[in-house]
């Protein structure tokens, strides 16, 4: 609900896409009626999947309700078979919407964690540079920008990341693990500076 209030245009677009998907599915179902004895629900189920994947559980539920209403237009006597098919459709569609809701919650948690991490790293007084496994700079706080003399957007990219870290401490892999944070002021490892003496 809060997402709808903060981004009404985006949410309306998602619900409109759900209505459009059901409309296309219903049109295709009606065109296929001469070829089958009863209406097929797999096109309507595909509309629910598309709506839930693109828009989330809300548009998915809307597509489910519209699909059920559309199926009632194809009910034929006796109604037992149609009711069973509609009930199974509701069960599967509800599972799809529940999965979409879980995926959306997981994405929201990951986004919130990234935002909290960015705020924490930005507030650290020491210089911090974060790279991924390909040695691309993904984050630099203000202290690192002042120390290195370039902005974070200028240091992005594998070549820039390797050159930046190597220029500040020899081997770009020294003192950090791939995907971790590294203080660019740290020099080469002590093992490299003081090799072990032979016994």
C-alpha cells in the first residue's frame, strides 16, 4: 500500500498490464473455442503468472479475479466439471501470487540491507573501497574519494579498480578478499615486505 502511495503511476501501470494480459488471454481463449470442446485455462493462468511476475501479488490477484469472472462465461451444463477446473485454477493462481509476494518481500529486504550498508560505509571516517569479484569498484566513501583524488563514478570498472588498488598498495589483491572492503591506505602485506628467512 505504501508503494502504491509513493509511486502511483508505476502501480497503475502494473495493474493496467494485468488487465491487458487477462484481456489478451480471454480473446485467445474465445478464438480457440471452435477447436476445443471446452475453454482452456492455461492462457488465463499464463496471464496470472505474467501479472504476478511483473506487478507483484496485487496485480496477480486482480488477474486471478478477472480470469475467474471470465471463465464463468464459458460454463456449460452440467457445471460440476467447470467448477472443479475453476477451483483448481484458483488454488494454482493463489500459489503463484503467494510466491510473487515472497519474492517481492525478499527484494525489499535486500534493497533495505543495501541502503543500510551504504549509509554505514558512507559515515565511516576511514577510507573504504568496496570491489566485487571482478575487481570492479562498486562503492567508495567520501574519505576514500578525498584520499585517492577521484570520485566513485570515475573509479568504476575493472581496469580502474585494479589500477586504483594497485597504485595504492602494490598488488590489487593484497589485504582483501574478492567482493570485500579494503582500506586503500593499506600497503602490501607484511609477508611480501618481510619474506620468511630460510632455516
